[in-house]
């Protein structure tokens, strides 16, 4: 390890679950040594608790409830926090190129996350609303409220909402919108008079929705959403071919009209340019069992941007709980390697799967045990509360959830 007067410079790129947890773990391990100089680079000045974005989009929480200033999330001992976007990095000269400056490193940790993937489908980006950032959630809430304003003005009897993507995000946002609609309708006289019906269809390209979930969990979810009183329906084998301003065209020349189109059909990695041979910015970064980029033992990739293969040879899913654990284990191995100690391959066992289904209902799967209903819904909330970084965030969210049980959701545009 380098001496105090010649500190090891660790540059962390990305302020999401992977990057923040990596920093917190490595800082904890190395704090007494004092031999690491941290530089933290993020294009946002806040950490975003992404699992609850759909609650902001449906009036259950406010944007500030699930955002935390990045400096508060990492708290202390960072030599430099840089709010800038990474353009590329030189793996040989050990330099990160930002929009405004260049930063040298001894160790580089890429935790740049992912962004919405529209798969090159015509009209998808232009006409749909995604849910990946805090601005997306604000835009979605505003669009939902605008939709009900228009429906009331035109005295519509049906409101058609289409959600593209049958993953966890698609199902959670669809079921939350269903509940939000029940809150909204009583505020609109014409919708009450016409007994306006809200229909929400989830389009999934394959027959297997939420592929990361076990089959028995999928069956349980499908049975819940198949009830006659459910306004949410899942259409499997419905691959989107193109999108127009009012219709979404799917396989077998079918088309569906929509009043609002929401896009949750996957993500793509945010891979910066590099001079590493055969580097592909369109694919997740291949890493070994220690999160190193092969051939570069001082450059790591973790979280959504990395392609870590499990023992079955299958890439780990891009989930917050996996990114969090990757950050911690990567930090432990980096610290051990700096000290000349043993490093250990990452082996991840999924702790559990959580899915909110609205209307005080959820599915929680832990070690093969499936819990549904109101107890699962309460458990879902408390598990997410425990994962938040700050006491203030936990308190704010807890109070909002309690308030939501006695008062209607917030229906104001932001």
C-alpha cells in the first residue's frame, strides 16, 4: 500500500446503489489507514432511491422523499466530488475524460448505471413516457393528471393506458396507476357521472413476464391481476413493432389505441468510450468474478453497467439489491488486493423479490416462501424503508405512507 504522502487515488463514477455502497464500504475499511484519496464523479448531485419512483409518479410520495444529496449519502472524507458527465477513459494512461476536465486515477470503479432502452422502435421515444429518473416520475404524474383533465372535459367513458414491458417496473407502475385512478375520478364530476372506466394493459413481448421471478410467483401475480375487478391485464407475446401518436402496433398486425403510453421495456448500460480493445459501448461491460475488466486489474465495473455471470453462466439481473451487494464486495476485494490479502469471487444469492401490486397488496418471495396480501404489502414497505440511506428519508417516507391511509393522494401537477 502507498504511504500517507502518496495516497492511492480511487475514482468512483456513478452515484447510484453500486457506486455509493462501494464508497461507503471502502471508506469504512480504509478509514483508519487514511491512505486512500477518493474522487466521486456523478452527473447528478443526488442519490435516487429508484425502487420507489412509481410512487412519486402516482402521488403517493414527493420527489424529495426519494432523493438524497450525494454529499449527504457519502457523508465524509471524499477528497473531491465532481458533478460532471464521463465521456471516456484511457485504460493505459489511467485518465478519465469528463466534459470539463480530465481526472487521473490509480483505481477506477465504473458504476455508471443504465438508461431507458427504446430498442430502436419507431415512435417509442417520441410518444411514450418512461420511468427511470426523478424527472420521468414528475412527467408521468403530470401526464396522468392531464389525461384525466382531458377525459373530464371530453366526457370520456373509457380511459386507455398501455404499459410496455412486463417486468417488475411495468407491473408496479400499472397497479399503482390503477389505484391512483380511483383517487382521481371522484374529483372529476363528468367522470363520476359517466362512470368512466380505466383500462390498463401491460404488453410483454415474451410469454414469460417478470422473468427474474420464479414461476410460482408469476402464477400468483397473474391470478391476482386476473380477477374480474382488476383494471390491469397482462398481454403476453405482444411485441411492440411501432408506435404512433394514438396507437401501438404489436405482433400479428394487431393494434391498440391508447390515451397514455408508458415505456418500461428494459434498460441499456451507460458505457463510456474507452481505448480497451474490442470495447463495445452498446453492451454491458464484461467482468471477471472480482469485477475486474479482464486484463485491467485496477479497473472495475459494478451495478447495471457490468455484465457479471453467475455460476450458471447467466448474467445477473439489473436490480438495486444486486448493485448494492456488488458495490460492497468489490470494495472489500479492492481493499484486500491493496493490502496484499486474499480476494474472493463474488457469489450472489438473491435475498428475496418484492413486488407492489397496489390496493394494499404485494408479493414478497423470500427463500422460496411466497407471501401475498396486506401483510406482504406492509412487509414490502418496511423492507424498502430499511434500505434507505438516511434517517430523514425513512421518516419522510414513513409519514407520507401513514398520511396516505387517512387522506387521498396528492393530485397536483408539479
